[in-house]
C-alpha cells in the first residue's frame, strides 16, 4: 500500500520494538524531566507522555494500573508521577510536554534532533530563555517585544508562584551580567 493516512509513526520498527522504545523514552522523561532524541521519536513519545500524565491527574486505581503498564520502573516513578507531577499539572487543561527542535545530535547521519521536556518544571528551557531575554532588555533599557511579553505570560500562567519565580530567575541572570549587546 503506497502513501495514505497513517495514525502514528512506525519509526522503522515492529510493534513490540516500537512500544518498548516509546515506553523507555517516556520512563526517561518522567525520571529526568527532559530527554534529547530524534524529532520523530520525540513527537511519538510526547503523545504517550501526555496520556500518562492525564492518567496521573485522574488518580484512581484504573489510572494507576495503566501507568504501571507504561513505565518500565513503576516502583521508582509512580510516587513522582502521582505526587509531584500530578500536583504540577492538576489545574492545567493539557499541553504538559514541549518538543524543541535542535541541531542534529549525530553529525554522521544528520537525523533531525529534538528535546522533549515537561513544561513548568525545573528544566523548562523556554522559561530560562524568556528570563534571559527579559534580563537583556532591562540591561539595555529596551522595551520588551510583543513576542517576549507573550512568552512571559505563557511561562508563568500555570506555574505556582510563576511571576515571583520568573523575577527571581531574571535577577539571577542580571547578576551574572551575561547580557551584553
């Protein structure tokens, strides 16, 4: 069968290998809160991670069993998933993960790379980049662009104590004096 609509990426693997790969990626994502992989793998793992966090928000027996079926090391990660991560995303309607494209990881095959990360976490890259942009604008005495203002709103909207934490990060960056023209 040539072409046609595909419901998911097959990733050039049979179904058992593909499921194991995605489970491994999601387990690493929950453990480390950020992973670096190829872009197609990141997009597929993102789908599974979103479902897993939605199960965690339900916090019932069925959701716990489904989460155990996805995670490779449930005894280590279930307390984190149903504790810290569940609390972080309880009031968020969706969009718990973000995929950021990066330069190819391997210079040999030039595969498109990406970082898959949990939003509003300690390793949130957009939060840090936006804080750096605000610190630079303040240091140069410039007004923030419309895009920077939108990003400030996005990174602080669902985060508990988001504005205070953001101002703290901007202060740390200003102290480092990294922002120069």
